[in-house]
C-alpha cells in the first residue's frame, strides 16, 4: 500500500457521521491487540485553550527528560501533524503500516454500518503509534466534550478542562452546566481534575469530578496564574504560584488566558512526573503553538489567531488591546455552524474587513460574513473568495503602523499561514530513476509516474498547495507545454497536497505571469515561484561572503574534547595562530566553538564557555574574515557578539528560546541546524520517510521562529545537521541533494568535515581529509552557500575549482 492510498482511506472515513461513545475506538484498538497498554495518558478537554495547554504540557515533560506523544486537531497543512512524538510527525511509513493492519477490520464494520469515523480512527492511530514508539507519556487533546469523545477510550493519569463556553449545543448539552459536566468526565481516578473554568461551569465540574484543582487569577484559585504583560511582540511574562512551588517565566503565547493555560499545563506536568521549577520555566517558554495570536511580521503587524467562537473572540480582543496601531484590517473566515454575528460583536471594531471563505465545504460564504460585519456597522467591507488573496488584499492596503488580524477559524489561519511556511523545493533530476523517485515522493499514482517520468528530466520544483490551486496550476502548466503531477490524495476539503512542476525556465516565467491575475491566492504563489527560481528578482545583498559564491567557514575548536581536533587549540595563543593561518589560506569565516557536541560530551557552564572563546574572539576580530560563534546558549552568544563576533552558529536548532532574539537584537546572521540531540546521542534511532524533505519540513518551523523574532531569511542560514540523528547513508543523501534545501529560501551551510559518515566509504578517523574535500566539491557544485571545514586550504581549492567550471571568466589568475 502506498502512502496516498493509506491517507485516502482515512480521509474517506469522513463520510461517516460522528456518534457518541468510545466503543468503536476501543473495538478497533482491541483488533490491533491493544498496543497502547502500558502507555500513560493525559487528556486535555475544554472549549478554548486545549491545544496550547497540551503543547505546553508536552514541552515541560520533554524538558524533564521524558519521551512524549502529542495528539491534537485539526491540522494546518499535513494530517500527520496531529500525531507527534517529541515534536516529530508520525512517519508516512507508520501511517501505511497502521492502515494495512486496520483496513479489513474497518471495511468489514462499514459493511454493517458501524465503521469508526475519521476522528475515531485517527485517535486509534495516535494511541497505536504512541504504543509502537514506547513513549513515556502521551497527551491527548479531546475533540468534542469528554464523556463520549474517542480520546476517552483511555484511562488518564491526569486530565484538565481548560475552559467552558456554549459550543456544540445539541451534541453535548444546551447549557454551560451540561457542557461542563460532559467535559468533566475526563477526570482521572487518583489525582484531581485541573481546570480554569469559573462560575456555573466550575460548580458543575466540581459536582462531576469531586476533586478539582482550580487554576486562575481569582483569589480562591489553588494555583495562581498571573499575566504580567508582553515582553516583546511574540512573548509574555507570567508567574505561577502553587502551595509549595512557584515559577516566573516567559511564554511564546500572548493573552491573559494563556497564563491560565500555562498554569494548567504546569499542574498536569507535576502530576505526571518529577518536574523541577527549571523544567517548568524552560518548557513553558518552548511551548509555542501555531495560529494562537501568532505574530508573523511587524510592519505592518500581522497576527494569526484561530479564535472560532465568541468566547475566544472576546479573549482575542483583550490581547489586541495590548498593541498600539493606527488601523485594524480584519481578514475573517469562519465555519457555517458558528455564530458569526456574535463573533463579530466580540472583536474590536475594524477599519476595514476582508470577508473570505476557507477552502472547506463547511465554510461560511464570504457574503454572509460580510453582511454580519456590515450589520454591525462596518463601512469598508470587501469580499475575497480565498484566504490567501484576502490576506494579500489586506497587506496591499495596510500601512506600516497598522494591524492585520486573520481570524474566525483555524482553517482560515492555516491557509494564511502557508504564505510563510510553503516551501518550493528545487529538484535536481538527471535520469529516469531520479524522475521516478521524485514523482513517487509526491505520491503520484503509478500510471502517472509511468506517463510523466520522462518529462521530469527537466527543471523540477516540488511544493504543496490547496486542491483548487493545484488544479489551476496544472491546467496552466499544461497549456504552456510544461507538466504538473498532482499527489494521488483524493480531493479533500482541508490541508494541502503535493505537486511536482516540470518545465523550462521560460515556461515557469510564463506560468508566473499567467497565474498572477488568477483567484484562489495564486498571485502569491506566482511571486514565490519567481523568487525560488530567480526570475526577475532584484538582488538585495548585505555584503556577506556567501552571497555570490560558496564561502568557506574554518572550524576553530578551543576545547579539550572535540571529535577531530580536541585539545589542539585549547591554548589561546594556539587558537589565535590557527585563526591567522586559516584566514591566510582563504577562510571567509572563522567558527569558534568552546563546547564539544561529540557523542558523550559533557555540558559546561556558560561562564567556562565564555572564558574559552571571548579572549580569542577579541584577539582575532580585526582579521579579514567574519567570526562565528558555535554555541547553543544565548548568554554565550551575546558575550561573543559583544566581543566582536558577527554570526551565531546554533547546532541545537534554537533549543534556547532566547537565541533568536539575541540574533535579532544584534542583527546577526544565525545558523539554525537540524538537530535532535546536541551533544549527539549515538543510540537515538530516528526514522525518516525522505530524510531531505523531512529535514526541510522540520527546519521550516525553526526558521519561522527566527524570522518572527525579527531576522530576514537571507540572515537565517540552514544547516541540515550531517551526523546529528542521521545514518551515514542519510548524510550522503543530504549532501547529494544540497540544492533542495534552498526550498527554505535561506542560505545553506554544509558541515561534513571529517565526520563518521565517511566510514561508509572506508575512511576512518584520521583518513577523511580527501573525502572531506570531495564532499566540499559536491556541496559547492550543488549550491551550498557555506561549507564548514577543518582543512581550509584544501577545501578553498575545491571551492575555487567549482567556481572555475561554473564561471571561469570571473576567476583571477595568480
């Protein structure tokens, strides 16, 4: 079974209407052998704030050293987002394995009309996967209610009801009390139910659950959660205080209600594991959750928030009030079962409304949305059919000091968010086998692969777009003589699908011109297409050495224990001499590291790391080369920049949440590496479907965090992390497909020097110099902007040789 067949099977289950009860999910799990036995579960129910609370709980428990599964809904782009382990999506191969095991059983149940629904089957798959991966704990976001929700198939060791408002009346209750009572059925047996509910809802929860921990700002709350206000445009300070514990920290979620959610998450984590106050502070700060008052840019201020009911819109209005702005441009799209009028009443009055229609059958028509705001008194209301085009309209009209707010539904937010998250991945395809791999990787059906494989030996680009967009792009590409292969996933009313474009540069140019005036947000895609392929794009250079050629970064480890040169340059005078020699040999950048990330390396204090590197930086800062600091710690990075460093090289991929803000404050280029462990943990087995595309997808959110902190993408350098959580064959795959990493629209760094990946070709430690030079040649030829190496002179020669082939007239003869 192929992935697209497995995914289509799951999506087709949406034809079955939701039904109350957990029997269907339990029966499916029993058929699979109850693979979740032994896993500890946490349930998070509530009307609003479930996802944020679940995410923060997950991050705190991961900070405490646990392996954590997380199940949430809905998804933004890919259905696999709903099921993660330690932040990584369920693999496509695992989805196929599950569907193969469940297929016949589910089909048999469909025959007699008792098939599990899409949500029930997804829940079963999440629970199955968490058992398969042997997680320490799994956090389940409840769908609707609690008593009859599919997630209640488990017996939780901890649970929460975040908040209660009138929602899903007719399904779980007609009053707040009935709804609260239904949600409170998630209460665990041995520990109190955690809640932030108030008033009648709280009374009903106490009647149902008996033992309750109340989190909030009220005087009678068991845990005080205080919102201290914004610390910057994306974070806020909070303080939490229990009977015998307390923590002050910053969270990446704005709004007073998020302090309460953080408090609930903290209590849940403390019920599950021995969590320190440091774990709480650090984990909560890492609990970013997309689409929840997410600030995407600041000029104008663009905010995405998935508020989808009147209560959430009221809370959103309070958070908006924390910002100063001139005019409010509202992009609003909602589902047809929502009280749009009450949501409009709850929001701050906009100066301009762009009524829109998310790409789902159950979306409310933009005309209805427009009428709701006009009846409320909004004079400037326009109708735009697609969310991406609606956002583009708002951006065109807004001034630098205005606020653009996209809200009404998480589905609307997801479509708007694709403006920042969609990657156009250039493919280097030279033969039929590579063409087949690219087509199959796009989940094209077998007949389609056979028909189009010859046409794919061309200029090829892979991306993800909405179904409507894919259809128009395909029609236009075919009309100009190119080709477009669509994923075999059936047309569906949420998320995006893969497409593979094949054509000449001239055809891409014509495609961009043709779709620029088309609806469905295609004008935005046209701009992205031009940028990716360098079509009619003005250069915006900053003077960095990697802007017009492959730059060479020389490695200078002032450590006693680094894997290749540990101890050689530990003495400051040796390090300074080494730096001078590398610059004389042609190094463009000197990368100074004071802490080893080799397997088994011990972490050192900030003070010791600073003492190792700062004197060297101060001594070499006048050399004719940029200086990079190789560190995982924001405090060390700040000290290095103050001493004269120019670049931050973070091999942890922004594990320290402060790092991105330090880089933005100093306007310093920032290397963001794909890293699952730093230092490296050799026994950490990682499963990839396609290591290159998986790395790109996982780096995308890291890059976006840096961008939202205030850096431009040309300052954010991505490193695929060769040797970090990858086998040797996967490292070579990444090296060979270096060019695809430019799909992130960032400079690319390749760090392969003397790594154990060369064991694959029979080169042991001490014998990897020539192999490293060969790797540099491959990386440079395939578009690397920076190569990070120990042996500068030999690798500079390799880079210059590639330059001489590609542009011989630009090379100066000695």
